[in-house]
C-alpha cells in the first residue's frame, strides 16, 4: 500500500471512530508503529489531525470568536478590495466566515443591495442596516455560526446572484480549494455554480495547507482576492489562467 493511500485510510478510520491509537492503526494496516507515527506526524503537519495521547483525532475547526482575531489586517485589506466590486442594486452572496464578515461591514451602506448568507453573525450584523437580507436555512454549526446541509443547498440552487464572495479553509500546492467537511464543500460548489461572478477571498495563511475534502480549484473562480504574493513564473497560475487580485 502506498503512503498516500495508507494516510487516506487512516483519515477514514479516524472519521468513523472519532479517535484511534497508534497500535490499533498498525495492526489494522499491517505496518510498523514507526510507520504509523510518521504518517500521523505528516497528517498533523498538514493540519488534518491533532495528536492525542498514544493516537490521534481529526482536527477541530477554530471557533468563530478566535478566527475573528487572526490576520485582521490582511482580512480588512481583502474586504476593502472585495467591497469595490459591489455596486448599487447588486445581489451578493456572502459565504460564512470572518473575512466575509468584514466584507459585510463594508457593503451594508451600499443602496438597494440584497445580501444572501449562510452566516448567522453576518445576518445579525446586517439586521441593523437597510440591506435586503436573505438567510439560508439549514443545520447550524454552532462553533462557526454557519448554516449547512440540504435546506441551505436547496435555497442556493433556487437563487441567482450577481456576485459571490467565498472563503476557504485551505489551498494546497496544486491550488485545489479544500475544506474539512463534505457539507461545506457541497454548499461552496453550489454558490460558485449559481453566481454570475464568484470571488475567493483568502489571506496568505490559507495557502500550502491540506484539508480533507476538495471543493474545487482556483481556476473555477472569477478571481482570487488575496494578500499572498505569487512568483511571476508560477506555471499553474499561467496554465489555468487564474485571475489573482492582489491587495
């Protein structure tokens, strides 16, 4: 069994059981304890798992209140740029997240706009504005204040937005956009599909990281609004014609 296949098996086992021990994995996968420890360390470095005593668990998402304090200067710059794309009368989708929360703060006074969101914090913010507000229903992920699941997906499928701003948990070295859960991935794909223009709004810390589920690729967006600096000779950016909008 190749290393990548084995690590995928490890992730699936942890998802099914919640937590695993090194000895249990070694026995089930028929490899040495040292091999399992190396695999777990690799998955930890990629941000997929957390090590616990004698084993591992899947990495928990950072709580919303903590995310709000991380990379604030970068998020504010990204939000400033995003807000420039929103005009009077637009219909805008704001994906759940702390960067999109900053966008909401900047567009709430633009006349006659409609905002659709699956973020409870954004919805509460816009309650105090003249924005025409639509909220996607669904199961609430309490740690992040986002709404997910079939009801949210069905609503997005029925709506057509002029512009959408979407966040991401991770972007790997091949510029695949990744997220921890299949429910989040499904909703983000639908937002991209049904928006006339979709922009990925992400700071530099999201790049070069792994997560469990692939959402799509940077080339699937109208533009990527970020503070990350890319090399001029980046072959993937050239080949895929990815539109980087640097702040």
